[in-house]
């Protein structure tokens, strides 16, 4: 079991999960075992955040310490089984590891920062719902039927 801390370029606690310069990963004895670089920190969307989650899981990280996190990312991390804690921004990594700063457990997605963009505007479609496909002849009805795109029926224009 490992602990990861989201960091700035100055090796302080980063203010946000997706915008962190990287992550330092420590084992249970406090020994540094990896330093991960967040290559997608200036990207818009969720793809790089999913990649970060995969990298953290590959290093057997179970506990994640950070300054803040968005609601969608937090929900994804919690579903994946990470224990996520908020610690003060810009705190030193040594103070965090030494227990000198307070840790606030984040147990529900609502504790994360709300998305500043409207649903789906981040470009990845994470919050958007797919539009219903128009009905076609021969389709079976299940639920609500969208006939907006239907223009012909049996060769006759509607």
C-alpha cells in the first residue's frame, strides 16, 4: 500500500488534482518509491486524469493527499477504491508525511469542487448525455420513442 501526494513544481501540495505538476509516491515506511509527472496538466478534459488514476493504481497507491479535486474526478477516485484526503495547499511534503497538517477525508463526490464548465463543455463528453437516435422502420419500442428524424414511412413522405 502506497501514499501519493499531488505536488507543485516546488514540491509543495498542489491546489488541484488535475493541475498538479506531478505526484510523489511513498511506501508505508515513508520511503520515496516513485515520482510521477502530470504531462496533461494544461489539457482540457478528463483523459489525462484517467491516465493519472491508472498510474497511481499501478504503483499500488491506496491513499491520495491533495489540495482540492473536482467532483467528477473525486467520484471516479472513490469508485476505484482510493482513500482521498484534502490537506492545506502549499504545505510541505515533509509536514504532510509527518502528520503536522490536518487531513480532511473526502468521502463523497459533493465534497469536491464543482465543475466550472457546463456539463460536457470540457471537451471529453464526461458530463454530457448522448442524444437519442431517431426511430427507424423495424425498430422495437423500448422506453420513449424519438420520431423527430423519421421522414419517410413505407415510401411515403411524412
